[in-house]
């Protein structure tokens, strides 16, 4: 059963969101293939998609979990500095 169908059948909002996030991350990994920071081949189980939102503008990166761990603190600080919001889908937590 795919993640969209699982989301439709989910018992809770949290469960539904997890399935939809997994499907979103899977799509991003399939489109990107390589980490946008290191060039390593991505694995949906360990990949992280980071979306930056500033007003009407959005930008997204797909990274390995290790690359995100290295830049997370700086990225969150920079986003706070410019008033941006971050949405993070971490495959290691799904």
C-alpha cells in the first residue's frame, strides 16, 4: 500500500501527516538523486528535505542526514535572523 493511501486511511492527524511527509520526501529524493551539499546518493530513509519560507518565496534542499546535521544550527540561526520559517522533513524520524 502506498503512502497516500495509508494517509487516507490514517486514524490520527499525526499518522496522516507522517505518511504524507514520507511521500513528499520520497518524491524529492527521486527527483534530486544526489545530496545538494555533498553530492552523495540519497536514501529516502536517511534523507532530509529542508524548505525555507520567506513571505511568498520558498526554496527547498534535499540533503543526506549527515549534511543536515552539519548545517542545521547555522541554517536555523540564519532563518531566524532573516525572519524565515523552516519546514524540515527528516527521513530518519519518519
